[in-house]
């Protein structure tokens, strides 16, 4: 659809599949955080990704924290906690386990695009 908008997670493609990982930009901040955290946990637990491969997803989550705290930090009736605080705690714990800091996230850059390479089809969608 020509008017649809998406966000991407560069460098988060599964092994053997270089398709760009995207999510629908129509998700609210909480839904986006949930999708990114689920993708992160699947790559960490099912594929054993290291800190370098997991960093882009933690950066994406870190960028959502201020919005989560602004718009989704009331006590959630289903979970009984503030989800902005929950996702910030999740982020900080994952950084601790990976021996990284929030400052490490701010310095991360996606890998340089290779010239002359055709774009792979999009197969993984986070929604």
C-alpha cells in the first residue's frame, strides 16, 4: 500500500535470511515496545545472539522509553504495574546482563550499506 508507513530494525535479520525486519508505524509506543521486546527475546533465547547483534533492538527500545513513560505509565490493570517503568527495567537488566550501558547504545551505528546489493524482500513483520 503506497501510503502505509513502517519502521525498521536494521541489523536484526534472522540467520540465513537477510530480509529487512519491519513493523507497522501505526502501532502505538507500547505495542511497538512489545513487538521489539518479543523479537529481542526470540533472537536472544532461540538463536543465541551476542551483545553486538542484540544492541540495535535495545537501542530501539531505549528510544521508546520516554514515550512509554509519558503515555503508558499508569498502572496497567492486566499487569498491575507501570509499563513504562517495566520496559525501562527490562532494558536496564538486559544491558547489565550484556555488560553494556545506555551510553554504549547512543554510540551504536548500523552497519554501512553495501553498494550494488539488491534489497532483499521483506519477510519478517513485527505486528
